[in-house]
């Protein structure tokens, strides 16, 4: 953990001994009374915590917020892939700082992915948290779910900034390299499943204003394309 995150400041400033975060502070970071660590309240603040006491009850702290979390004005629209791969996509997308993730079913993707226990049980939130803690920041993006590309396009219209640049990564109709593209102050990046977008989806995205672009001539796994695509996009936006 590069930052220890909470949804709200612990009651009475006590992190209970039964809390994994208390164990991490004492057994992994080897901190003691008077030591400090980086702490954040999810999507509210980031700052420093100071240990004021350690007992059988747990770790007692004070907290001084110093800044607000900042997420980049990028939405990652990603087609569903195998849950084991999606866990990595979620973690890395959050660590890169995107402000929104839209997960969608696709014509060529496996339909059962939509009903995976990863989403049913809320397990996916653990990977969002992991990504935020890796990044040492307290910002966690909203996650929206879509059954198919048509619904995903509607979500883009409803949830994203109206002036966002719309980009579809595709090695079939993509003509412009993302690494050379002019990109505005906000963007939506659509990345397909392992078998790629269907011809119907490509037409839908293009008719909806998405520009087809490339990450190069190589065919990448979806999880690789997500990390590489977001990083290149943020670079083109002057944010990395």
C-alpha cells in the first residue's frame, strides 16, 4: 500500500486491531507511536496520518488532509473479457487515474462475463481499491455497466463531458496512430474484446462520433491495450 484508504475517518480515530489496515501499519510498515503515513478518504481528501497510540484495541490516529483527489478527464470504455483479465484492467486503469470506466458486453465477447461473480458480489471494487492504493492517491473512478455497445454509447452521451474526444482503438479500420493524434482536454477511449469489435460495432462507434485509431501494427490483448492506450492518451493530453 502506497496510501492507506478509508471511506470515512475511523470513529474516534481508532483503526481496530481486527482491521487489515491496522495489521499492515504495524506488521508491514513497522510503524509505532509518533510515526506518520500517507492516508486518504476515498474521493474526498489525501493527507498524512500520525499514530497517537497503539494498544490491543488497535491503532489510534490523527489525520491532516492536505489535498483533494484528482482523476484525469478520461473515460475507459472497455469490452468485457475474462474476469481474471478484467481484474488487472480495473487495477491498472485506476492506478493510471481515469475518472470513469464503462464495462460493456460485445458482439464477439462471451456473454457469461456480464454475470460473473466479480460483479455480482462486488468483488471488482477490491481491484479499484488496489489500483488507488498503488497510485498513492485516493481517487476511485465510477464504474458503469452496459449490456452491449449501443447502451455503452448512450452511457457516454449521458455521463461524459459533451466536448470529449471520442476514440475507438481498432486495428481493422484504424488509420491514425494514437501516438500522433491531437486530443482535447477530455476523452473517451473505447477498447474491444479479445476478438475485436464486430463490423456492426465499428459502424456504430464511427456513426456516434468515435475516431478509429491504432496503437501500432501488433494485435494486443485487451488488458495490454487498456494500459498502453490510456498511457499514450494521457501523454497526448499532456497529463503524463
